[in-house]
C-alpha cells in the first residue's frame, strides 16, 4: 500500500488514451479530483454499466459521489459548456454539489470560438484541426493579459465594462481583418451576466482547497486533459493545444507546489491515435488502421471526427515518460488488438539511415522518420473478461513486457474494456 497525497494522471500520447475511464476508476478512492489545464476541448468518456457519459469540462471524478471536483485556475472555463454538462449530469441524478471553479480561471467567450474558426480558416492548408472550442484564442488573451477571469464576474458593473471593451476589440478584428459580421455585443453581455449570477456558488479560491486536502493527507487526483504530445512546449508544435497537458501543468494550473505530486500515471493506449493534423510516425493509412478505428470506435468525443490510427509508438511514450516523470503506466484498450495475427511495436525511428530513440523537435525531421518495429505474435483471443493478469494469454503478457522494456516504466494496470470492472490492477496505484 503506497501512502500518497497527489497522484497526477496524464495522457502520454495525443489524447483520448482512456483518461476518463481511469480517472473514474481511481476516483472511487479519491477525496478530490482536480483539473488544471485545457477546457471543453477535452472529451473524457466514462462508462457505468450501460450508460456512457461524455465529460468535457467537469472532472471525471464527478460520477463517484464522494470526491470534491475542482476546475483549477489553469483551465479555460466555458460557462455555456459548463452548464450544459451540469444539466446533463443532474438529469441523470448525479450529485453536482461538490464542484468548484477557480476564481482565477479564464473565461471562454463566443468571440474566442469565432476567432478559433477564423484563425483556422486563415491558416488554410496549414490548419491545426482544432476543436473550435475557442481554446487557443482564450489562452492568447490570457497570455496577452487581456483575458477576463471568473473573479471578474463578482462585480457586475466592472464585468460589463471590461467585457464590452473586449467585444469591441474583437469585433474590430472580425470586421476589419476577416471582413465578417460583428458579434452581437448585447446578446453576449446578457448571456454572461446571467452566467455570472448562476456561477457565484461554484467560484472559490480552489488552490486553498487543494492545499488543505494535500496537507491533511487526503487522496488528491490531478486529472490531465489532452495528451503530452499536444503540450504547447513539449508536443509536436505547432500541431498542439495551447496548454500544458504534461505533469508540469498541474503546479501552475492548480496553484500547488511541485512536491504535492508524488506519483505520475501515464494513461497509454495499446496503440496510437491522433485527431487533428500533425506528424504521426506510426500512422497506418491502410486497412489495418481502418480495422483499429472500427474495433476501437476511434471517433472523437468532442468533434466526432475519425481518429487517425497506428501501431504503438514507443519513441513517443518513452519521451512522454521522461518529460512527465512517469512512475507507472495504465495500459488501455488492449482488447482492441485481440484479433491481429501480428502486432507491431515501434521502438526507434529510422532517420536518414540512422536509428534514433529520442523524439525530435523538428517537424521536417519527423516527417522523414520511419518506424522501426519489433513484431509480437498476436493472441487472437477475447480478453475482455479477464479479471487478473494471470488470466491473460501468454502472447498478451509478452506484448505488455515488450512495452515495459521499450519505455522503462512499469505497466501498473491493464484495461480490457470500457467498463469499470474491465480493469486489471497489477500494482496499488492509489
Ligand atoms: P480520454 O479523452 O483519454 O478520456 O479518452 P476518450 O474517452 O476520448 O476515448 C477513449 C475511448 O475508449 C472511450 O470511448 C472509452 O469508453 C473507451 N475505452 C477506455 N478504455 C477502454 C478499453 O480498455 N477497451 C475499450 N475497448 N475501450 C476503452
Ligand atoms: P482529451 O482530453 C485529442 C487536439 C485537436 C487539435 C489540437 C488543438 O479528450 O484527450 P484545440 O481545440 O485544443 O486548440 O486543438 O489538439 N485536441 C485533442 N485531441 N484529445 C483531446 O482531449 C484533445 N483536445 C485537443 O484535435 O489537433
Ligand atoms: Mg477524449
């Protein structure tokens, strides 16, 4: 049994690794679940019996009735999305009284969504393939120091004044730069003044709540959104999101000290997917890729787009292990590989005839990298009912071992289906 306070859970690839499932699973032992970055660009699926929940902004711990769920200061907060999600949960009888939003979180406005769309259009063929949720433009305003935060909502008159000024500025750009119709200023103000009133009970200095929980030795789970390769600094820039999905993102994004995190679990798909544009060395643009997409139901939760699929990229996950300080891996969607005769695992890239194992920064270098594969015999058996590691076929164990050898981090849990009970724990995580 490990005595822990802070467990960080991060996506180790390009997002959609199954974070929602694992966070819900681990949250049964958590006192608090905290998001620290991203916004409602995230799409985290939790399956409970026959019901499927898609969470975008509210932490995936909410379906366990004990934990306090926190949206930290590093999150870009879309009130429209928040209330839609809240309503969906309340309809299903989920207790939503233990959700708090940081008073320092930046607010997403309709002009951010509009700018997201216009910037993408202007990029033409070089578009990023964003979720169009206004994430990048909201972080732009934050960094440029013109954003509005949830604490600005407390004083209605000054909130309206600041918001009016920003809408005018954005309408100027929309009209003059993009030659589009301006947004309806009064409609935005009315909508957001109403949100401000409804949000008051949720807004708190959440850093204090997290600090107190850690100090009291409570089980605090930090929920990552997106994936490490989408990190603004460490990912495949510019084909990334605008925040820090790596473990470092939790310190600034939740207002905690670095010592508050003692374990970092990398949620890792047994193969690789990516939604949106950007380099992807092990991508399978063929019938094998189609088969993975079909069996894994690889379509985006937020945008419905088909996800690009490929074999497991060990270079990516090894890089992820280093930049996150991964102490364990939760291997997800392993059952999706159950009907392949041979499974390939990329352990290096061939770059101009030379084998490299460190993930390169340059996109043009990445474009030239070819995967170097190790082949593993498939197990060709249904593993969705396996409850223990011992029950797994020998070939499946070989594949898990090969992943551990490539990454140098232990696989602490194995997921063989989307449901809570389709989880095999090899080691105490929380
Ligand atoms: P997240 O963004 O990391 O939370 O992942 P998503 O929810 O976007 O995508 C993961 C998908 O895989 C969801 O549809 C999950 O229900 C599903 N899933 C999670 N774990 C497993 C698993 O072990 N096997 C299968 N077949 N599906 C899984
Ligand atoms: P979860 O939490 C997968 C991708 C988008 C795009 C890029 C930038 O479900 O794993 P953005 O709208 O963030 O500016 O888009 O990042 N992206 C994700 N891909 N899973 C996600 O979240 C993602 N969130 C953003 O597709 O390529
Ligand atoms: Mg997702």
